[in-house]
C-alpha cells in the first residue's frame, strides 16, 4: 500500500488551486531537455503550470517547473510547497535520486513543518522501490529501513506511520533473507562458525521475520555437526516452543531423534 501525496492534506491544498494549463510553452520539453525557458511569471502562475503537468501525468516536467518556483521566488510560501511537490514529481517520474535529494533539502530547511513526515516517508519509498533481490548488496534496503524508522519515530501518529511500520517489517524480512543466504553458503562450504554468526543474527536481530524458524533449525544442524549438543538441544527446544507447526521444527526433531538413538 503506497500513500501518494495526492492523498495527503498537503496535496489537497495544492490540487484546489486554479489550473492554468494554456499554450504558454514554459517548459522546453519539445527539445527533450529538462530545462525551463526563463520567463518573468508570477509565482502563482508557475506553480499552477507545474500542477498542470502533474494533472497530465508529465511528472518530469512538473518537477522542473516546481524547481523553477523555488528558484524564482525562494522566499515565498509557494517555494516551500513547491519543494515538496518537486520531490513527489521526481518520485513519480522514477527519478529516485533527485527525489531523495529534494526531500532531504525540504527536511533540512523545514524540520518542524507538518509535511516533514511525508518527506521522510517519500525518501523511504524511493529507497524501497529500488530494493534488489537478496543476492545483491542490501545497502538500499538498509537506507529504506532507516527512513521508515524515522517516520515512525518522529511522527508516530501521522497518516504515513502505519504504512511505514509495514514496510519496516518487509525490509527487515529482506535483510534477514540476505543473512540466511550468506549463512547457507558458509554452511555448505564448511565454514560453520561464520554460518552460525549469520543465523544467530537472524534470530537475535530479526526475530519477528519469517526466516527465524529456518535459522533455528540451521543452528541446530551446525551445533550437532560441531558436537555442541547442549546448544543444539537448546535451539531445537526454542524452535519447538515458538514454531511447533513449522516444517523446520519437524526437521530438527527428526535430527534430535537420530542423536538420542
């Protein structure tokens, strides 16, 4: 579930503005360049032009037009609105890095503004939508987790906090999946202590994720292979207590039965 700025009170204010979508040619879009032809226009007119581009789904042009609002009228109340609208437009155009930078500038300039919650949330979305599969580096996943955590920490009652909490769970599950992949690799190559470290990280740091049952079973296997039977019994017991219906508990139970026999 992705909240968009169109659903927020901030966007409702902007949406209610009069759209002046006329044939003025403010953007030099026909040339393929994301630049504006400088024209001495009022802040309201430029802002409304930017909204017009959003209305037509031309988000890349909208972002540049909103940037022009800030450039030509940096001290107006419209500049603050345009800054966040620019970040939103870049996001909708899949220009994630530009969106992150613009949202970050809004946060640094207006940390106490009521729309700062959305700026943090939008930053999280930009990282979240770039998350790669667990076989690749997970730096972006960690950045998404950090941004969504800030939303919940700073704005727990905001309209974005609920979805941020959901995405925190999903990013943690993804990070746990990466640890599991590395742990399995170490286990198959005989690097047992390195594998144990990875699986313990899943159990201790990502204890609410879907990977914990398998991590406990893998730990049971590894402790058994190393002859550390008390630890194997302990992890198997934790697995059975918390996940009695899991297939991983069945595997650990069968393994422990072989040992007891």
